[in-house]
């Protein structure tokens, strides 16, 4: 029955010795993307309670390990464009006008912040002048466990950083966190990056 299903969806073709179609090759090269769907299995398995009982849909209903693995795949696809933009900003000599901070809201485990810092440090002009013009990474997330992970990731790599509570749905509170918890008065000195893989967002 598996062969019949795959043939029906034009994933494989041929009689006897099946081979992948062009669509099949694409699907198999992107299998990790299905991890995003699979990561919500705990939520779907408890869907009746979510729909009909007064329960809180929290992070425990997402398989975080699988979710982060799939998200990393997305990051890898976007890195060339991101690195090109980083070069436009940091591979120049006008250090005074460049960002002093870089914040990722929804920072996850801090892997993208680490990659960005490493790229700026190793492959841009600004990176050769971080002693005079430091760049501090800011990990912002509404999930306490992920804020801890981000701190560990950046600390192990000796990356200057701050970690704060941040909710994409409450930007004014994030500005206050920059000022209170990070000591940043000029929030225009912060460059923001965002990977746009959201879940559990309230409809407002």
C-alpha cells in the first residue's frame, strides 16, 4: 500500500523498480521540514482537551528538540542572504554608525546569535575592531528554559551577551527590558533579527 500511496501522490514512478520523481526528490531532500509538523504531535494528541476544556496551551505541548532541529534547517537555507546583509552593515569602516547590539526575539537555543556573532567577528571589518567597538548579542524569549539555553550557548563561546524576557506581541515591554535589564538607553543602537517560526501565539 505504501507504493500505491507514493505513486498516487507522484512521489515515485515506474513499474517494478520504482524511482523518485522530481517531486519525490524534492520531498525527500526536505524531509526534515516535516519535523515542524511532527513537533506538534503532543498538541494534536491532546486536541480534545485543548478545544473543549479550560487548559493552557504551553511549551510542553511542543516537541522542542524536533522543533529546533527543523528550525535549524530553515536557518541554513536563509544564512547566505543573512550573511550578505551582515556584510552590508558590518564590513565597513564607519563603526560609530553601526549597531552596538544585535537582538533576536525568539532566540531559541542561541544558535543563530552565535552564528551571526562568529560571522561578524571572523569575516567583516567590524570583527577586527571589536576591542574598540564591541558588539553585544541579546537573546530575547518568552520561554525561560530557552533563555537559559541561549545563555549557555553564548557563554561557552565567550560571546558578549544579555538575555531578557521578550514577547513579540509586546514590543513596548521589550523596550523597557532593554533599558532596565540591559542598561541600553538608545534602543536605536540595536539591530533586530527574526527567524519567523512562531507557535503558541495568541490571536489579538
